[in-house]
């Protein structure tokens, strides 16, 4: 039986549930992008903590652009950023160019023609920032070279019949953390592209605090990304849809009691990753066509053990000895957010910053913190 739940990968767009405001806003942005003679595209930022579904939203955007855009012709490329690619603007721009070549979608009738053109474009553009290019064009900055590469890309695609290009930068917070000044260049490039007739919609995902990490960039970036959404936990009704939609759409023929859905919500607090984790294991362990609360209670100890092994032990292992001490101390504080002064360890604020970067601690407003999920807190209490 095919299991429609997967916590480790973005949700299959067919199974995507909720976030209707986000999806409707994206679709309106696509419609607006081709309604004016001179391009005035929107720039969209999807913010949130680890596992909240940011990458899944981008995958759904991609599916909408591909399946629902007719008669528009849209070229869409999703660039999955990694820390090593964000150490400099040169490495970032090369990553973007490479991924545009490798990871693009468009209407089926255009794929073959575009693939050949894009391959040639990548070969001519991939040396942005390399020594050979710098020697030949010393007066051109890396940002200028990258902008020219994108203008050339638009010229190629426009001739083929594309009217909108959507570039998606997943995990842009890596660039903010490692090369914050590169965000200035990125903003300048995409603000300048419409003046050359280029119709690019830029979408990005990042941590909730991405725009405030570099203080002097906070206001310019907030204005540049004119559409911003901060994803949160699902409500009980939304969690119900997250459980039921994949079961229905996949046609696996499993019925699940409402009491089970309520218990999944209670345990996960509506966190997308943990809903999918529990449901993946529950579907795998259940042998019948019905999942009762009795079945769930029988299976949950095994599911919890798998979660500890696959997730929480790995999370705990990436913390330093002092960070582990802080995590254990935080687990024994009362429920709810805590303040740095609640944990009496020298340099606590710096340690909390590092734990936040490792996605083990979540920073809230007013300087408050919490462990990233109650299930992780329960794990730590047992150590």
C-alpha cells in the first residue's frame, strides 16, 4: 500500500492542505504579472520555523504555475539553497544558475526547446565570479554579471513564448546568515530587471527572523518583499485536513476515527512535520482498513520510539556539551516560553542564539525562547 505521508520531504502538491490565503495571493500575483505592459512583478516571502511547511508551499506554487496557468506560459525554477552555496555572492549566483538549468518546469510542449537553450545559457553564465571572467571584465561587479545573465535568460525565454518567470529561493536565510550584504545585491538586481522588460516573480522562504538578522537590511527587504506570510501551526480543523486529504487523494482506502485525529493533533500541537511523521508510521503499522483509537494507543509507543531514534537523538547529538546542559535545563522549566535569565549559565544568550540556528530552540517576541516542540521537551525530560 502506498503511504501518502512523508515528514522528510515537501508534501506532494496533490496532498497539500490549507494555507489557502497564501495560495490565493500567489495566484493573484501571477495574474497581475502579465496584466501590464511594463512588468511590475510581486516579490513573495514565506517565513516560518523548521518543519512548518515552507518548502511544501513552494512546491504547491510550482504546481499551480504549471497546471493552472493556461493560457499563460510560465517558466518556474526552484533553487534549494544550502549553507556552502551562501558563503559569498559568487557561490550563491553560481548555485542559482546551475539550479535553473537542472530544476525547471514549464508547459510540456516547451520543455525540449527550452532545455537546449537553457543548457547553452548556463555554460555561458556559470563562470559568474570566476577568475577568468574577472580578468576579462574587471569593471563589472559580480552583481552586474549576474543581472546580465538573468536578462539574457529572459530574452531567451521570451522568444520561446514565456510571459512570466518565477524563481524560488528556498532557505534564503542561509544567505542572510553567511553573507548578509549579498541581500542588497539581490534586491538591487530584481528591482532593476523590470526596467529591462524582464518579468520575474521572486519567491523565497526563510526563518521568521530572516529580515531582522541584518539590521540595516530589515526595512529595505521588508519593502522589497511586498507580499509576506509567516506560517504557523495548524488549527485542529486544519490538522484534520492534513490527515484526511492524503488518505482520500491517494486512494489507499483507510478510514480513521475522529478520536485518532484529535489525539494526533494533541500530540503534535498542529506541527506539520510531526503530523506527517506520526501518520506515516501509523499507516505503515496498521494492517486493516480502519484505524481506531485502540489501534493508535497500541501503536503509539512504537511510533514514539521511532521518533526518538530518527529525530530527537539526532537533534540532541548536534548540540555541544554545554548546549545539551541548557536543553535539559529548559526541559524542566514550566510549560510556556522562558527568558534567558531562567537558565543560570554564563553566556546563555550566545548559546541560545546557536541553539536557534540549529533549530533546537525557537526565539519568540520580547526575547522569549522555547524548545522547538513539546515532544522534544518530553524526550529531554527522560534523559
